[in-house]
């Protein structure tokens, strides 16, 4: 799932509703530039309730926190490296313009 500062932009899971507004916990992660890795099964609403293990990485470009990369998995593996890579690719593309 890729978000901007307000809403879901796109998701590989087509059940997740694009343009769904982010809740305050997501907004805090963006504002504080915090990474979050769930160690237990969680349910989060992204237009629909999604259950899984969440890895959430902020997208930071030109010293601005622009959104989040959210990886949802069925297991508690550490996907932080993948999330950081995706966030960096997105940030680098934004910095070009």
C-alpha cells in the first residue's frame, strides 16, 4: 500500500479502497517520520478491515515526509529492508521533479 499524507494512493490488494483517508495513527507516523513493525497480528481499516503483520515506512523526499509504504504480510518476517527500498525508490522519483 502506498499513501500520501492524507489517503491511500494505490495498493496491490484491490480490496483496499483507494482514496481512503488515513487515521490519526498513520498521520502520526508520517509527521514523526517513524517506522512501525507489528510483532503481533493486527487489524487495520484501509477502506476494509485488513488483518496481518504490518511494516510501515515513511516516504521522505527533500526532507519532507510525504506518505507511507505499508507492507502487509501473513507472517511476522521482517520486511523493513524491502519497505525502506520501496520508500527510497519513490522518494528518488519525487526528487527528480
